[in-house]
C-alpha cells in the first residue's frame, strides 16, 4: 500500500491510498481520483512527500510521519524526532483499544453514538478510510513500526 500526498488544481492537499504506483497512474488517468474538498479531478502528486505504509522492512532507515497540515515528514531513524515518534506510538497503543480489522465498523458506531466514545486503533482498507472520511470521521494514519523499534 502506498500513500501519496496529492494536490488539486485549487491547491487543496490530501492523501490518497493506492495499491501501487501503477494503480495510482491508472486511477489518475481515468480521472477516478477526486479532491475531497472541491471534487476537482485535476489532481497531481506532491513529489516530495511519499510514504509507504505497509512496507515494514523495505525502508527501515526512515519513518514516514503524518503532519497535522496534511504533509508527510520522512525522518531518519535514530534521531530525537524518531524517539519522540516512538513515544507517540507507544502512547497511542497504551491508551487505545485494538479493534483490529473491525476498525471501520467500530469507528462508525462511535461516530453515530452506537458505541461508547473511546480511542480505538486498528487496520482499515483504503476504501474504508475513504468512506469514513466521507462521513466526516477523522482518522490519523500512523505508519507501521516494528515492535523492536519501540524499545
Ligand atoms: Zn480541491
């Protein structure tokens, strides 16, 4: 799974999840990628910020960290920033309930007050993330981090 930072012709920044670079190219050429804010299909990649979410070992030297402004920071492992990031991941893991692959369903139940409000974490597909966003449910993507990196 690849996360691309994208921008539309109106300058909105957003994230797109794709199976591969080829998947992005074909969706983009077919005008299937739309801006969530203005629905423009004139979308292009922001070249400097690319994060590979599920490739745990391929790029162990860097961590891709989502920033509040919608960009992604690539941080060299072993730096102070990386240490802070590990603290954040640990805090998220300690203070959230792991609902695994039921994440989308549970996030929706909380959003519609069908389940008690609490922090949850888990896995969701790109389609599920998109649907949740469409329903106004805020998500934070954390790149996968190896257990041994947490210590
Ligand atoms: Zn837009």
